[in-house]
């Protein structure tokens, strides 16, 4: 049996018969009811509080030990865990994503899709898949643990970021998205909360996480075909429940870059439906109107991704990467001013003189001349000058 067949069999075993959520050991946290190992009859409102495990728990038949709770999302909870003897090891720790149980078999399609996406994508800027396990009937994704913080938390502590750093973020995330798009996958939920920043290797590295909404060549029906994603970062076509393409992910990346530069998105507050309507029907403003002075090449990069008409948008990660490199080169060739208040590069005033020799009309310092050398090169002129000097001297003495 090939590794691919073994992987498919594992997924089938984990998703063939979804467990009954009313019989799972749970902890309903924050409400003062329930504990690990206690069985309760749950209503629909209880579902989001499933699968909260205490630190020290041994899971997946003892293969992993829960070390910390990292957070939760629409599809489950994520923990940092240490690897015990006999389990696949990728480093000091791994991340375990417990998929929220459901009595709807279609819900398990999210787990199958995320596992297949993680397994197929190879990029230093996408979280790495390790294996698939199960704990008490609950599917578990085992992934690389990325130490650090999410981009939304990193940005919240700084309001806005230097342009050079924003361009580095753009190029790294384009590498990750490119790896996905080459596998015919569209992330569909790219946002700052789904980007991790880590300094584990001594330099800032940004990685895309959470592939739960990634869409490939599967034909989704029913609830899974409905609008999915985060309204503020949805592409216009996604907000209208139209087919998504790689350009949809690039639109979300453009919004992230805009927010990193301007400090916030120019989207009015409202209900998720109202925000989705804005994204679907209203043209997104240019970065030039954000109030922050940036190079025109940076404006072109962001605007080329955020434009509402996807046919006029960047169509591939390679195309957008060219624009990002062009913007980086433009910044490097720009004269930077010393003002500490300026968040971006200082552009040389239009009326400033270009580098190089000044025209004669603008030179203020005469060029020094070696008179001795000049006279030695012209003997006749030298004797004439000497005779004139002697004549002037004799005339002066005669007048005295």
C-alpha cells in the first residue's frame, strides 16, 4: 500500500461515520457546566464549546500531551502539544486541531479538505502537515507548530508597519499562495488572523494557516456551497457566492497589505451581511486616498489586487510578485529623508536637482587651475607674460 493510499484510508476511517456529538466527552468552558469525561445532551448552542482539553491531557492514544490552548475557530480548537514516544516528530512541539463533531456528514468534508490541502502543499510559508489521528472518535489534524503570534495581533500592537516590512510580508505570502494555487487550491479565508509571524529562525517568517475553507476541485453542495469566509476580507465574487479563483486570494492579500500600511480597512461597521454587501457591490478605494504617503509603485501593487473587477485584478501570484519586486526596487532607489515622523520613504521633491555634475549656470565654486603647468605648456606665451611683468615693474620705478 502506497503512502497516498494509506493516507486516504485514514481519512475515510475518520470521516466515514461521524460520531454522535451527544455521546462525546466534553468540557463546556466558561459556563460552569460540564467537565472532561462527563456526558451531556447538547443543544445546537452548546456545539461551539466542544473539545476544550486541560493542559497535561494525553490524547490520540497517548501519542501527544496537551501543553497549551492556542485558540478556536469555526471548525474546531487548536492546541500546542508535545510529542510522546512513537509519534511522528517535526520539532519540539506540534499543533493539534480537533475538528468539532457534527451529526451532518457534510461537515466532515471540511476536515477531509483541510487534511488533503495541507498534505499536498509544500512551501516554507504554509503551515506543514504531519499526520491525521483521532481522539475518542474526534478527528485530529497534526500540524507543524509555528511559535509566534498572528499577524492581526502583531499589527494591533503597532497600528501600521514600515513599507519595507509590508513588501516582505507580500512576497512571503505570495510564495505560500503560489504553492496552493499550483495545486489548484484557493484558500478563501486569507486574513491577518490566519497568518502567523515567527522569529524562530532569527528572521521574521510569515506562514499561512487554517486551510479549512480551501476550495479545490470538489463539487460542494448544500450548506458547503454557501458563502464561506470572513466578510471583511472576502473578495467581491466570494461575497456574491460566485466561483472563486486565485485572483480571489490575491484580493484578500491586497486588503491585508492595505491594512498593514494604512492601519485599518476603509470598511464601514455593520452586520456581517452588511459588510459582505459592501465588499460585493462597492469599489474599494485606492491606497493613495488612505492618508499615508507611499511610493506610486506601492499604490499600484495594492490597488492591482483590491480592484473590484477580478478581470482587471492580478491574475496570478507570479504577476503580483513582479509588482512587489518592482515596488521594493523603487523604494531602494528613493532618497530617504531623516524625518522620524515619516512612516514611509521620503520622495525627493520634484524641483530638486538630480545627482551628477551641475550645469554651468548653477555652479557656485570655480574649478582650480594649475597656472605653472599651463604656462610651461606654452613657452611663447610664458615669455610674453614675463616681458609684460618686467615692463610694468620698470614703469612703476620710473614714476617714483
